[in-house]
């Protein structure tokens, strides 16, 4: 038996435009993640699906309507070697997955990304019925049955594939909830070896980590319970428990929620920016109402981009010339980047002009960069409505004045796909195409078809300003602006996602988004702020030239942007964060839980069961705030006394805290200790907070009891608490 590092599951992977099995940021992130793991020799295996026709190819017709083309992918054109996976006797490896009472078969394709192997399951093989052969045709199908089937193939099929390949990961990383059924399949495998369900669950949870990407409740993948019953009817019992217990792991508001399943079965969870971490804590708080928002165990690891993929070749040569020779191996050290400041401004500006020219050529834009102009503003991303592509058109007259200034012209370049079922998203494309046809926006507003990684590369390398106007806080991270920053393109963005961390006042522009008021008010404020930035700062700075016709101050912004952002928002830093805060702890935990025939997993399972069975008897009675001058505690401290009824739960198994807020000091906690037994299962707890002086006439103090164990991954693992 050999252990094999991290298994990284994702519904989409964006490695290169030649293998179009991605839709947007999630897939690009997954692709960049495995490339960085390969660079840094992190042992990792990717698992996904091979979509025969990929996402879709976009055409935009004369009326601005998006057409969806589904050509068969020819993987022989892939820049990464793609091979059919064979078994020991040289036959194509086929795995079997239970689906709604029948069996579906899948083969696997491997994609070699340096030292990392990515495996992709595919059902278009003869063993399957005609209908099942189509299951893995396209990414994010609208048909819920196909969608659920794909998620079963990914999660259950993916786990079976790894077993068939004798890959036994230390850590299982779920990139978004689509793949979360892998947890059930791993429990099933343990159950088949005779491990009881709750023990298996603890062992699986210990070694599983989850990255959530979706800041809005509506964005989470949800299936009706009767549908889950249909697909899992003869699977539940194989897990060694009953239907209700399985459903309880994912049930939210009467439906089965994949994010909830992932949260229930992970020992570590992270959001993809600090802000998104907070938003996710808010969101998950609805599922764990006993736990205050700030205690919901969600960390954040801010996304990054893979420098080798996104840096323009010419810019890389410039960096090679001026940066320390090993800069590419030390991208997360700010020192490696400091020498960007030493690049002669003319050289950096010239290299940017080269990238700009290349973009004009590749995208067929009828523009010329003589004297550095016109100022090009890029906006390219999925046309999801929260990204507000139309925000900049809020006042078309004002925009026309900005773009049409004959002395200081500016252009907007748009690109992006809307999901085939997203009518409002497609309306956005139509609206922008219509704008681009207005005489006043002729040769000022362009729409580029079929946004993909190649177009993204030309744009993030070649425009002058990268615009992002999401409705805060709905952009979990965003990564295209990071690609732009690396190339000396300046960001102008709402302070959402990564930009809330990246912006420093000297490396781009922040649209100071309104977070109060309704959507309309927010949009009005944001567009006003955007116009002001364009009129008063961005356009003037761009056209402010010195006697060598160089925009010296603009170039300083470019340098600041590269120096301050490149060391942080790259996937090498990101992978190291994952390794340190997720992979290493989960791997140790997983090993510990599984050791000695699952002794710890079994102990934790039994303990949680005991707590669940008896928690209803836990009560907080009589909270007293003792006067600080009353002797025992001493002056200037506030002491608390509470009587806690624990029943048969021992006091070593709980933590008792006074939790309060008094407006001035925010939220604080003070630990209370048992000082006296009052009766059977009833204790007096007392404690004082060393650094909080509470005005107890005004304070809002509660006492909280939570079950604890040194074997828990975090303080609120049971999601239980008693308050008084
Ligand atoms: C980087 C990238 C994205 C993600 O961009 P966001 O800023 O996160 O919206 C989407 N699509 C493609 C093709 C990309 O290269």
C-alpha cells in the first residue's frame, strides 16, 4: 500500500485553450493549482471529467445573440499529452458507477502536467447505452439529471478510479461542492471493509478539505430529495447507515445541498479571499445557528494565478534581464520583484506596447498604438449578471464623452460567455453589442467572440486598464485582474474579492462601492465613482507624457502594481498556503484517525454520538456578573458566575465561556472554570477576563457551553452549543 499525496477534485480544469474543459474562473484556478503543484513538487493527482464537447464555443450573431457551438474536442491538439488510461494487461481501464439503479461505465484519460497527473473520466464508450454515452458531453449541462449524473461520476467514479489505479491519497481536496459525493464513496469503501458508518465518516472527514467558491446562496448546487432518493436508493444501505442519516449530511431547507455535504465531511474549509471567507461564515451560519458567525470554521486562502501561464513572453524576458536570476523560482518573495523598480521606464513601456500591438493583431482590432494610445480598457469574464458588465454604460452620454475625446481617446474591449441557460447573461451581451453599433461608440467599444484562455492571455497582457465592477460582495476572488497586474496592466475595480486585499492606493484604482441601499442605488453610486476615476485620474494620468513622450507616472503605477501584487497573488504562494494550513494538517489528522484500525476515528465517533444523545440535558442557569470590587477577583476586572447543568456529560468535555459585546469593545470571550459542584451534574463556573473591563450595566453577556475534544479539528466541530 502506498500513499499518494493530495487528490484534487474539480468539475472543470482550465489548463490551456486546446483542452476546453473549463467554463471560467473556477476551472482556470484548478488548472493553475495543478501547474503550481507540479512546479513545486507537491505530490498531487487531479481528478475531473473529460467533456467530449467541452463547455461551448461562442458565436455572436448580427443581432448580438449568443450561439452555442459544440464541436468535438480533438485532444491530439492539446499542448499537454492526453492518453487513454490502460490497466495492467494493456486494456483500457473501465470503472463502473451506480446511477439510478443501473450501471454506467467510464474510461479515463490522463493529462500529464509536469509531475502532476490529471485523470478525466468519460462515458462515451461502447459498454454504455446510447443515452449514457452522452453524459459527459458538456460541462455544466442545464438538465438536472445529467448534472447529478456527472457529479456522481466525478465523486463516486473519481474515488473508484483512484482505487483502481492503486492511488491512496493522504488528503482529498474538493474544489467546490460538485465533487462532494467522493466522501460518500470513501465511506462506502470503508464500510465494505467492516468499518462502522460513524467511524468511517470521521476517518473520511479527517483527511478531507474543501474550498468553497460561491458567495451567494443561490449559487450552490442543490438537488431535490426525491431525486437523490432515485439515484441513491440502493446506495444508502451500502454506507452502513440509513437513508435519513445520509440525507442529514447535505439537507438544507428540504433539499440536498452539495456545499452542505462538503462542509459536513471536511476537517478544513476555506474561502478564496479574506472577504469571501467572511461571507462564507455568514452563509454557513444559517446552517449552524448555535455558532456565532465569527466562530464558523472557515479560513481563507486568497486565489492566485500561475505566472508561467499568464506572463507575456516579452515581459518575462524583461524580468529575466532585470530581476535576480532565480526570480521565477522565488515568486512569493517580495525581494525577487523589487528590481522591477530598476527597469528603465522606457523599456517597460515599450514592452507593454509590444503586448498591446499583439493583442490588436490577434483580436483583429482596427487600432494602432502609435504614441501609446488609445487607452484600452478591458472587461472580460463570464457574463454573469452580478459582474455588472453594463455598469459602465449607466450614463451613455457621459461615457461617449470620455471615450470620444479626440485628444485623449479611450476604447472598451469586452469578451465573455454567458451560460447557455442564462438568459439575463445573454441579454447583457446583446446590450453591449447594440451599444458597440451606435455611431458614437464606433471604434470605441468592441466585443470579442468566444472568450477562452488564449483571448484572456492577449487581453490581460495587452490592455492598459483592467476593469471589474462586480456587485460587492459577490466576487469571491476574481483572478483575471491578477493576471493583468503581473503584466503591468492597471486594475480599476470594485473593492471586492482579491482587490480588497491587493489595492494599496498606488497600484491601481478602487471603485469605492456602496454597500448600503438597494441594487439600483449601489449601481448608481458605483458608476458615478467609476466615471469620476476615468475622467479625473485614469485618462489624465495615461496621457500625461514627459518630453520623451513617456507617461512616466503611469509607468510608476505599473511598477508598483507588479511589485506589490505579483509576489502575493500567484499560485506558488497559494499552494504553499494550502500545503501549510490544509494539506499537512489534514494528512496528519487522516493518518492519526486511521491508525490502529481506526481507533481514534472510532473514539471520536462514539464521543460525538454520546454528546448528541445527551446534549439536550445541558442548560445554562443563573448568570451573574460579579462586581469587580467584590474582593475575590480584584479591581478593574469583571467576573462572571454561571450555574451549568451538564447532566451525565463531564465538565472536562465542555468549554464554558462568557461571550459578550458592549458596543465599544466588540465581541469578547472569557473562559469560566468549574469551582464547585452544586448537585448531581450541576456545577458552578466562574471566571474573569484578564483584559476586558465590562460596564455590566450596559453589557450584553451570554454564557455558552460547547462540547470539546482534543481530537476535534476545531472548537465547534459538533455544531452544538448551549446558550444562556
Ligand atoms: C482568468 C479567467 C477567468 C476568471 O476571471 P475572473 O476575473 O475571475 O472573472 C475566466 N475565464 C478565463 C478564460 C480566464 O482566463
